[in-house]
């Protein structure tokens, strides 16, 4: 779903030290298809050239020039689909909260419906903690604007604490959330993702090539579509999206326990993890030595089947989605797994999907087989979620 395509976003840039990161934000918004109109405060223009933003955005940049002609720039900008102020200084936040409009950005803010405004503060920790600033933030939130909360970390001035501008990936998640239709609102979705790791000794383990990309895309897109999402993730390098609650696990036993602890309140369960079917019977507490023998035996025992256990205790209103990872697109085997694990839908894919950005899947239901073309996993995720929405609408679950 390319929800930012063709959207007009006014990007207000103020004179925080994080001002340079607004350049990357322009790039991210544009590459997602949005048209970005930058408005710089006078102090921001002393830190960074409007010409840079003009080149990056491909649009004229609005600055405080108070020229001689009639100027309604603030009114034009206020008609944007979204006003994002990133970075926002304490000064801008104070003016916005108090309704003071004494320059182009603050007049643009005052002419905009506060529900169409997002504000990403960035400042020194002591300013962040000041009661006046905190009061102003509360005021902005009460008026319906969304705050993109800063992070805790190293600040440009050398201090460490709250006030560092939000990670831009998370800011993008928030913007996408704003524009995505929330057709999964009210649903509690539980997703498993990634591989599991089963220790042989403190150094070695059994695992697989799963990257977690598919499960994280499902979790992210379900959240973007308004669902309340919990992700139970095996070890993966990939970052979870802004609004998703994550539980990190390592082994199949841990994942099994985490899922069973949360499944009863879930409306939807999506089992996309590549769970190790076996684990060493007993992990050695010390490193196994090379020794002198030419072979070595490792006794493995079967791990619990998480999806099957969920299927066995499912209630009538839950929707359960499993995957089938096969060497070929074998729909007979997918149908077998659908029945054996009491799922509503099996997403059949092949081992080519592992560690790839793209996937070709067949959605196998009780009496349906939908063959999808190869596409990015994020797009596959949306097709799976479409099916979940349709299943629930049809009252099948
Ligand atoms: N699954 C699970 N727990 C396991 C193994 C698999 O929850 N211990 C889930 C997977 O997340 C997936 C589905 O079961 O949704 C099918 O997984 P797959 O690896 O395709 O099949 P297996 O059941 O492991 O059977 P086989 O390895 O024989 O194909």
C-alpha cells in the first residue's frame, strides 16, 4: 500500500541543532511518493540554506521574507494533507501551544486544523524537562496534534538524556499510520517472526536462514491498519515498527510459552516464525571440545508445534493463519497443514523466501486457493491482511 503517494506534506523546520536531519526526512517522504513543501523559520535559515531544501524537495521553499506583495503562503501551506514540524524547538512548541503567530511557520500552524499536525521536538534535556515545555506539549496533544516523542541518548551539546530527535524511520511509521485507512481497528493481532536458536553449547546453535522480514512486515502493516499488535520475535537484526509491542525470544520453548501466555486475548494469530523443529536434548554448559574421534553424535528432540497448540485451544472467534515452508509450491502439503494445525489459512511459500526481500506465495484456505505473483514481502503482508479482513467480515471467524 503506497499511502503517501500524491499526498501534500508541509514540513516545518525550526532551528534545533537536529535541523540537518530534516534533509533526510524530505528524502524519505519523497521516496514514499509524497510532495513536500518545506517552510523554514528565520533562525533555521541561518543554520541551513533554503536552497538545499529546494533541491531536495524539488519545490520552492517558504521562508519569512515579508515581501511587498500580498502573501497568503501560510494559508496555502495550511491546506496540506499534513503539517509535520521536524525538528520542533521549545520556542516553536511554546508559540504553537499559546496560539502565538508571529512568523510564517507559526501562522501556518495556527491556520491548520491541529488534528492534521505532527510535532517532533528536539532540544537539550534540561529544556525538555522544564515544566513550561511539558505543559505546552500536553496542550498541543489535548488540541489533537500528534507528538513524535524524542529519544534518550547522546545530545549534540555533549549531555546525555531525553531530547534527541525521533529516529526518522519511526517518524515515517507515524506518518504512514496517519494516512493508512484503519480497517483492522479493534482487532488484537499476535504475530510470530524470525528463526529460533537452539543451543548446542555456549558457542554453537541450531537455527535457520529466516530473516524475520515477513513477520515484521505483517506486524507493521497490521499496526498501520489500526490493529493492536504484539510481535513475538526470534533473534533478528530487523527493527520492529513504532507501534508494535515486541517480546524477544531465543528458543522454540520460549516462543511457545510467550505465545500461549498471550493467545487467549488475541483475535488473530499469524504464525510466520521459522521455528526449529528440533533442539539438542541437552545443551552442554561448557564448550564441546574437538576431541579425537572423527564423528560426533548429537541427540535432538522434537520442539512443541506452536501453531498446532494454538489451533487445538482456539476459540470460535479467532482467526488463525499459518505458513507452510516447502521445497516446492505443494498445495497438497499446505492443505494437510491447514487441517492438522486447525488454521483458517495457510500461506504456502518455498525455501527461496528465506532471507529474500521478495516472496511468491499461494494462499490456501479450506475451499480456496489463491495464487499470488512474486512481490515484496511488505506487499504479500497486505494481501494476507486483506484476506484476514475478508474472512472476519464474512463471519467465517
Ligand atoms: N510451526 C510452529 N511450531 C513449530 C513448527 C512450525 O508454530 N515447531 C508453524 C510455523 O510457524 C508455520 C507452520 O507451523 O506457520 C508450518 O511450518 P513448517 O515449517 O512449514 O512445517 P512443519 O510443521 O515444521 O512441518 P515440516 O517441517 O515437516 O514441513
